[in-house]
C-alpha cells in the first residue's frame, strides 16, 4: 500500500478565496461610491412608473399622394422618430403606430423631454436649392416686380443687400459659404428670365400680379405671383409656402437673416437633399466662437455637391447663393466662391441646443411623411405605481418562498445563498442607478419583472453547487475536498445554464421594441451578475466556511451532515486507509 504524500492538494486545485472576495468587495465599494458621487441614488424610472408625455401624431398626405400613407412609410417613420428621441438620451421612449395613420410617442419624464417633443414631428426634409431672387418681407412694394433673375427695380437693392447677407445668413461667414451645400437651378428655369415692366412707380400694381414677359411661361408667372403674394410675417403663410411642391420644381420660401428679419426667396429645383448627407453634428467653432452644424456627404452626395457648387461659383449674386431649406424654411443662404465636394457646414444664429438638435435630425434622416400633432397629454404614474406595488408584493412573496425553501432544505448553507442574493441585489440596484445617466436606461414594469425572474436564476446556481457538494459527501469525502471537487462540474453546469438565459435575453432584446426590451435588458444584466456573484462570492465563501468546525464537522444544522445525506462509509480516513479511488489524500484533509 502506497504511503500518502504529505501536503498533496485535494482534487480540483487549491483556491485562494481571499483574492476573489477582495475583488468583488472593491467593485461593490467603487460602484456604490460612484452612485453617490454622481448624485443618482435611485434608478431612472420609465413613463409607466414616473409619468411623462404622450404625443399623438397624424400622418398628412400631400394632395394626389394619398397612397403614401401606408404601412411601409409608417413603420419607417416610427423607426426614425425612435432613433431621434433616443439619440437625445431619452431612452425607453415608446414609439408605435395606432391604426392606419396615427403614431403614438410616449416620452418618460426627464431632462430632454422638451427637446424630444420638439423633434418627434419634425419632418426634416432637407433640400439645397439655388437662390434665384430674394426680397425683404417688410417691403411689400417690390414683391410683384421680383423675378427669378432678381432684377426688379425696387427690389434690386434689397435683393443685392440680402445676397451680401446670404454669406452672413444666420451669421454665416465666407468660410461657411465655402462649405455649405447648394442646389443647382435647372436650365429650364434659368432660361426664362423675364424682365419686369416699369411697375415700380405705380403703387396700385403692388396689389396685382405682374404680367409675365413673352419669354415667361405659365409656371414662371405663377411662381412670380406666389412670390409677390407671400407674406413671411404671417406664420400660416410661412409654413404653407412650399406645400405641394415637388423637389424637382422651383418654389418660394421664407427665412430669417442674421439680424432676425424675415426675408422671402424664389428658389430653384433641388439637386441635393438630406438623403445625400451621411452624418451631421452640432459643434462649436473655436476660431469663430459660434455653434455650427457640420455635414459629411455620401459618395453620391459628394458628386452632386461638387457639381452644383462648381456651377454656382461662376454666377453673380444672388444666383451664386444656395439656400439650405429645412421643412420649407430657409435656415441658411450662403454664397459659393469655389467648388466644394466632401463636406459642408451650416452656420447661423445657433446655440448649443439648436445646433445639436439640427445635427441629430439630419443624422437620422427625414420622415417619409408629414405629420401634424393631434394631441399632447401628460401621463401620470398613478396606474403604474399601483402595478409596481403589486409587482413588488409578488416579488417579495416569491423571494420569501425561495428563502424559506433554502432554510428548510439547506439549513446552514442557506446563509451563503441568502448572502449571495443580497450581493446580487445590491450590484443590480447600483448598476441600474448608474445606467440611467450613463446610457439613458429607465426602469419600467417589465424590467422589474425581469429582476424578479432573475431571483430564480440566481438561486438555481447556488442549488447546483450545493447539490454537487452533497454528492461528493455522499461518496464518502470530507467537506474540504468535496467543495473543491464539486466546483468544476457545478461551474460547467452554471455557465451553460446562464449562457442559455443570456442568449434568450439577447434575442428578445434584438427582435422586440418598447417595454419588452426593458425586460430583456434586465434579464441579461442579472444573468451576467449571477456569474460574477457565484464565481467571486459564493464559491470563495463556501471555501472559507468549509474550514470552520460547524460545517467541516458535519453539524446537523449545517445542511452537510453525512449521516443525513446517506454518505458511504468510511466517513473519515486514517493513515491505514488513506487510499481511495481518487488516490492518496492527506489525513489532515480528511
């Protein structure tokens, strides 16, 4: 019979529980300190728990395009609106269709709630059009005589002045004009350049549309009439100026200059639109001390932009200006001095919020439909509070039953399981509180349900490990070798089980929207924390307690009593019987 080798380690290897416990303790202290340092000591709540705003949008079809209000366009609009709102940091926003032509947007109460309300219904149709004529809105007399060439007698001065201001439109600088997008005017529109009749001296003609020259076609005459009648001081006329106009057609529009005065424009057809913008963001220009919106074009957009700026750079003012038109309003009208290509910027009287808002809108694209706000309602958290209370009661009952089961069945081992549940709950709470300001995570009712379900997943990991230890004891091993031998098999089972749970949560998060994602996110988070707690807390604590007399001696209340478990004799080995199927074992470890 071979003599035992002194100091031989038990199967499974010698663990160092102190390091693992120190690591998780440091992580808990750091996360908790970060939570109090950030000032966010409670998780951010979703609209069903904290209240918020519910906005109802109704799709509005253009005349003759009623078929545009269809399921495809509505779903596209839902996706764009959701990306816009969440791009502002308002996570957990709900965007969904209701019926055939309505979209419901639920925004939780938060710091960016007002910005989100302003952006949800913005169509963000962005076009770059050549400026054909411009006049001050405060001077009604020149309106009838303004022509596409901008050569009307009374309006020549305002037109020329505004062309100079075009470079400073919205405080734009010459460098801004060199980098802002433009749209070429079609040759068909540029060809008819009617000269106004001597109508500037006759004030009565200001109230009647000017007669087109023989070279002007009906479309140009209609455009002149619309320009003459347009009153940019009237909000209704401003918003309706470009209604029903296709991108390939010339139009009229209004915009403010650098000193805040309204001006009106005749604009050529669009050659570049918002779909050609690859990325946009609001940034602060240190050299000029102003907020601007920078844009990068797609490959096709760069070609279009280069072509139109090359053409405009050879024109005289105001024909070398191009207007950046957003939802029918001119936001900037810089002049072009040279050919441009890959990128552009919009400079104007922006502040930080307005520049970032515009960049956010342009980045996520234009809505395929026009929407009008039907209602804006405040949602209270009364109903959600009642449901939360009921959910917490159900969770407390479930947790109580789990603890009761652990105490009755595992006795002393239940202390380890309860402590592990407490560590997992603390980490879950702290991380949820930190994720609110970090990524906009909001705790809603489904997320609470996910946390409750995670109690069972976490408890299941403890049970797997405890049962493996008990199996080793039933085979006749003492507690310390049993703890180390049981760990490799339990670890493999726990990892496989948690991987399946996490995979299900990930798939659910990807394929669902709205509140269900909150459930999936919480389930995935708690599953990952389960692995951390089992590896860094449960196993090290079990290793330390296995060295105590209460557990190692197999006390009846420890839950590891060999007799109660039906262990095979011999329960303890002496030096004469120190060889078993697993090889020699140090008598001290027996």
